[in-house]
């Protein structure tokens, strides 16, 4: 579909005119997926100014990268799967079994350490700041900030539940319903073990997990998950509550481990870029999706 505005307009407003029944959130997703072009060039910025006479085109498939803006290529030697990087952020695909950050045991090999080593290949004084974490057993998208003020802004988005986090889990069995929401209050003990408690329990934190069955067979189900809160073991506890523990998660009742890992993956992360407030989305392929 194409449109040519008669006067200057922001790109998001121009697309909204073309799709009056579509929400702004969906339009922003079109932008981040690279489906919107101006005079044949992919544009990601919602507030990009379209001049009178220019043509806005919305395609069915992305013409550019899924994440906006497109990542710069790199040939530096490192032990990272980089999804995107610029002067403000570094987005990587964390492997399962690797700590996000060091604990009080001061582990040498963590994702954070690898990211610091990477940025120092170009500048020995460079640094990346921790914004959020994934459990050691979980793989998938993580973002690090290149500067303190970027970290603060990104963390405020997480705290205000403005970050859209998508996960996929392979679970044992099939939930009774096709979709639902698991609300629980969780608490960690001194040994970082997580248990479900009453809301009045001291130190309890609310955990909200939305889930939908994407595929299923006689043995396992692939679950699409979004979370409003980011508690330790939140998703694993939610799947346990459905009597469908995550494959490989023997701590929460799983009886099988054919992948030699806990089958939980952070598949997508959406937030506002700390430099310009443009919505960006980064995705990492689900390693067990082909099952």
C-alpha cells in the first residue's frame, strides 16, 4: 500500500492515515520490522519527517533488518553473537549455561565480561553497563548500555514495565487451556531458591506471566510467553504451576532433558532507544523451535 501526503508529516502519522483501524503499537512494529519505506528507502524512525510529495510505502515483508536501525557489521574477534551495536547500546544473544554477570564468587567468564572485552578491542577504556539479567540457564536477547546515563534510562523502562519481553519455552505436556496469565508472589531465600508465597509474606514480589500455546504434540508444547515483571525463575515457576515444567528444568519438576539444557529462550526485546526514543525490537532465533 502506498500514500503520498500533500504536506509534511511525521512518518508514524502518515502510516496511521493509511491504516486508520491499526493501533500505534502495531504501526511502530511495522517500523521496527523494516516494512515502511519512504521513496523506496526503509525508514525506522517514527518521527522521521516525510515531505509533501514523497511516497510512503508499507510492504507485507521487511525490506531491511528486523531491528532498527540496521546493525553495523564487525570483523573483530570475540566470543559473542552480536545482534546490534551503536554508540549507546550493545545487544547480544546470550548462550545457555553462561552467567549474565559475576556473582560473589567473582567468575571470570560471564556475558558481561565478554562484552567488556569486546568493546575494549577498539578502546581499552571502553565499558558496558548491566541493564538487566537472564538466568544462567536461559538463552536469548540481552541489552547492555555503553554509558551510565543510557543505563539509567533503560533501567527506568524496565522498572516502569515499558519494555516488551518475549520468551519461548518448550514444556512437558500440554496446558489445560490454550492461553492464560499466571500471577504469583515469589520470594528468594539466602541460597537464591525461589518459592511461591502469599502477597503479605515479607520480601514477596509479584510475578505476572502471560502465555499462549504455539504448538504441541503428544509429549511437549511450545509456549509463547510475555512477562510484565522480571523475577528470578518467574517463567519456570509459572510453567510448574501449569503442571507443565520447562523441559530440562528438574529443579521445578521436569522429568526429561533431551536438549541437555533448560529449554527457555528470551526470543525478543522491545524498548525505546536511549538516544532518540525510537522504538526498537531485537530478536534471537529460538534454538529449539524446529522440534
